[in-house]
C-alpha cells in the first residue's frame, strides 16, 4: 500500500520535514460530491433503526475528518501529508461508506508525480451471522503503478479498539488495521504488521484523525 511504501522510502531517503495539514474548513470538491454535492448542506445519510447494535462501532465515525500521517523510521518521526476522510450512512442505513481523499500536492514521496488526486473508497457492512464487519475497499493508488488497488477485511471490536484483519498471504507478514484512541472528535489509524505470527506488531505509519464536521 501507499503508506507502507512511504515507510520504506523514508528508510532509505530521510526527509528533513513534511508539510503540515492546512487549517481550513474548505472541503475538496470530491468530498462535497461524495456527501451529496451541496457544501452548505452535506448529506451524511441516516442509520436504519433496525440495524444491529454493533452498527455504532463504525457509525460513530460518520462526519468529516482531517488527517495527518506520522511515520517513524530509525527513531526519527516525520509528520504531514494531510488528507480528508468523509464517512456517511449507506445501503439503506445498514452500512457505512467512506472516502479518503488526498490532493495530488499532499501525496507522500512514493507517489510524487502520480498525476492525479488519491481516492480510497470503502464500504463497511456488519454481518450478524459471523458477528463481524465485512469491509471492502478500492483505491486508485497502488504504490508506483497505475493499477487500481483493493481488498477485503473483516473487522471486530476488541476492547476500546476496532481491528480489521485479512487472511495471511503466502510469504508475507501478517497485516491488520487498527482504529484506536477513539473519542467523539478524534481517533488514530494504524496499519500494523507482524513477522512472528502475531506475537508482536509494528506500525511505522499511523494516521492521526481529527473531526471537522
């Protein structure tokens, strides 16, 4: 994924600094379009009252958030590469759909010269049969090539965290996504990997997320 490529890039090409998020309430056009097309009356949808109790796990993120990436490599920490993350109710109020958007000028070094903004669209639906969320995502950035990227996860609440997992790929480290430090107005996203069958996990890249709408 793009952020994993960023960590590898910084491992061999350290940067002195990265840009900080721009403090503005102006939303990207793509985010406004995703939320109904009217910047003055954003459409976040509504939850279906017949939905499962677990719906509030991801439903709590409905709104608009600013993001800042934080990368730690060899004891050095780099911050920046801002983005906007919009969440809304979908699928008749039984699901959640979210759009993570980064302007081309804010993309991390591995995607310099990408030639377009980055979009990652995710659909999340709770499956009461397995007691977990099914998560489907697709994006227009896949490291250095132009092919679409995508994948599927299952997600479950684990204490005060939400953990997304996927089947192990042969010859690859275990991978999971963790939402933690969740409050009504902030949370942290981590893409964690393990090379010892899950005994320990590392997350050189995290995203700090702050609500603006």
